C-alpha cells in the first residue's frame, strides 16, 4: 500500500478524545471528511469528526471519546492511502514533484529537492545552489511524472 504523509499529531484537545494535527498537506479537502480512513502507527482509523481550530486540523477517530484513549497518538505521523485520494489522471501531489528534473528552454536547471506549502507555495530547486520557484501556472507549464520532467517557463529572473 502506497502511503502519503498528511501531518503530525502534536497534541490532544480537551478531554473528549480530539486530536490536534499540524498539516500543510495541499489536498486536505480529500482527506479530512467524516468516514474517511487515516493511518496512524500502521493502524487504520476512521474519522468521526473534523474541524479547523486556528492553524490545526482537529479530528476524532473511531469511537475513542476520551483523552486517555488517544494520548498514545501524540507525536505520531498521520498517513493516508494514495488510492483513497482518488486523484484524476492529470492530478498530482506536491510530494510527487520531488526528484523531477526542472527544464526551461530544453536546458536542465536542476532537480526538485523539496517544497513548501505555506502562505506562498514554493518548490526548492537544487543545481549549483538552491533556487525557489513559486508553485503556480505562471511558472509551471507541465509535469511529466512518467519521464520525471517538470517544464517551467519565464524563470530567468528567478534563477540568475
């Protein structure tokens, strides 16, 4: 089973078994729904409730409705099965871009090493030094996961 990292459980909230997740996952709309399955410590759990509180995603799972039942999950990573995301053929996750060659005007400018999905989403490109490219359609023209190529446009001002 191919797992996708969603976030980390950083704490509990209240005494009724609510978990506080810190996540910068870009497709939360596909994951955090009542009835969906998540994976914590190689165990599958069903989401019973979901809400957003400040910068955290708050969930309850299974029938665990007491802080003593969920305290063991604090500090654990949360994953989801890639199959459960039901991505369309042209859809991809930002984590899929890591390792792709960045091509501009038929010249390779580096390899995607990491990404940041905060207020201003960026791809970290490593060549002779690190470059950052905004993740939007003005710069990213096409993604070919099969051939591991990311074609970009209009980046000369960003990499010089």
